[in-house]
């Protein structure tokens, strides 16, 4: 079974996701902007749910195009959900 590696760069204005193979060959890359709010001068706030959905959406879109199924471990999802 082939192995793939995913990298996510979360910046102030963009979320970028990349997929490589075991030889570190870049297979797919996508960037999307996300919402920033400025509640006070010099402050910036971001919605972690929006960022997470952008990350997952970008990965799923690129991996679908490559015929790869994206799966998350249940403990990862539990960790991110509100309790």
C-alpha cells in the first residue's frame, strides 16, 4: 500500500495543504484564505472551526482527485469536539 504525507501550513491569512509521496514528491497543493476579525487595534482573531474545515476540505478535494480516501482516527475527532 502506498503511503502519503500531508503537510498543513496555517498562516495568518491562508491555509495551505500539500500531499507528498514517500519520495517527497509533491503530488498536490492548495491554498485558501480564511476570515480574520480585528476586535481591537493590533489584535487578530480566527475561527478554529473554519480553519479546520478548510484544512479537511482542501485535503479531501486533493486526495479525491488522486483516488485516495482520507480518514481521521476517532480519537482525533473526539479531541476536537466540544464537550
